[in-house]
């Protein structure tokens, strides 16, 4: 899914951030995150294994020389799909009873 941020002020008005926001996944083996060049959006892609990853976005809310960290995150739950094959699992061979 493509996910984007829309920074807002305390009053709910559109706001800017300083620099390019950064995105990361807590578990890249479950969910990979590829941020857009401007950092205002990212593509979040399940990698295959079932599990949960937290996607975090960090930005600087101070438009001047200072830094005012701003962070947001959300959980991504990757669940199993429908069966695609039978996936045989063979047991240990035993001797034929006499």
C-alpha cells in the first residue's frame, strides 16, 4: 500500500516539516518500506512471512535551525493467504508389520 503523511498544526491546519521525513520498518523481513524522494509518502510492501511490523515516520517540525522531533507509527499485520498448494509433509518410514 502507498501511505502518505499530511502534517497538521495543533489547530488542524496544514503544516510543513523541515527536511525530508524518514521511514522505517521494525522488521524488514515482514514489511519493507520504500520512501518517496520527498519523504511525504512511502510504499509499504509485505515480504512474505506472516507477522507484525511497526512502520515509523520521523520528521523535524522546527522550520528553523533548531530541531523539534515529530514521530508517528502504525502497525502492519501480515496474515496468511488462501492455500496455493498442498505442501506434503512425509512422516518417518516404519517397518511393515509381519
